[in-house]
C-alpha cells in the first residue's frame, strides 16, 4: 500500500469555523491531490499540487485553499466552513501528471459541518 | 457538463456470473482510462487501466474494453465474487491534466 495518511479521520465542526485537513505521504511523489466525494457526484477534484509551493485549482475549488511547504505534506483549509462542505475528503498522490500515472488514495476524512 | 458518465448508479449480479460496468465519455482527447474500486470507509484503489491506442486490457478476472468510435468503455468481471461488491469509478485523462472521474456504479454480487 502507498504510504498516505490523512488526519483527522473524522471531524465535526460548526458553520463559520476554519478547518484544516492534513495529508502526509512517505512515497516522495511529486503530485498530490484533494478530492471530495458526495452522493450523486462521485469524486471531484478540489486542488492539486505539482511540487512544493506549486498548486492549481480543480473543479470545485471555491471556499477551499491549499498549501504545500514540504514534499510530504499537503494541507486543505476551509477558511469558513459551510454545511455544503460536509463531505468525505480524499487525498491522493502520483509520481507524475501524465496520463499513464495511477493515483493512490488515502483513507479519507469524514467532515461534518453543523 | 460531465465529461465522464456512469449512467447506472447500481448493478446487482449473481455470484459466478459476469458483471459488466459501463462508462461513456464526451472528450475525444482523453488518452488514458482507468477503473477504481472503492469499499466503504476506505479510499479508492486502482483496478485496471487502458491506453487509447488499445481496445482491450486484461488482468485476471478483470477486462476493460475501449470503443473509441462510440466513446465507451466497459469493465467485465468474470466470474463475479461477493468480494467484488463495491463502488466502481471510471476515470479518464487527457495528456498532462488531472483525472476526471465518473459518479460511480455500486456493484452488489449476490451469493
């Protein structure tokens, strides 16, 4: 199994509070991704990183920011959580972005915004 | 507009029979296609992939077929086993861009 951990695994927070989710990898892969999974929507890309301090937006980036200060860590921040951000969040990694590279996913973080 | 579509939210198959999961796409520039499998409370795991220069790729009980003219791919599982019960995601990519995922199909294999 690829070495990817996510923390916390579960979190309940109130509307309007900031929340940071952490993804940590031990594979030294260049690319890291944050997805959210919702019923009826599948997996949707929030942001991804192609190196330290290099990030780009995905399909559903509004309300989220990311940071990558080290190769192994990719942080997802909800500046002011809303109920629509209740979801399961998955981090993924890959050695490259080219089509032929598979992505390896972490175990997920279940976030509930009340 | 969804570029990768899995039009069947769920599929039920008897153990030992064939499971066929379908996926349609709209972007003719997609050059790589993947299937992921997801169990509850776990992250998705890679299952099988196919390049657009091929029309079939096989790995044990799993075979993926690609029909570029119809912009359609399918995943065949033969024989189906109860442990195959999971959500299956189809994904596609174009060159140097992130994967685009479908909404998933929940497969139930009945013993």
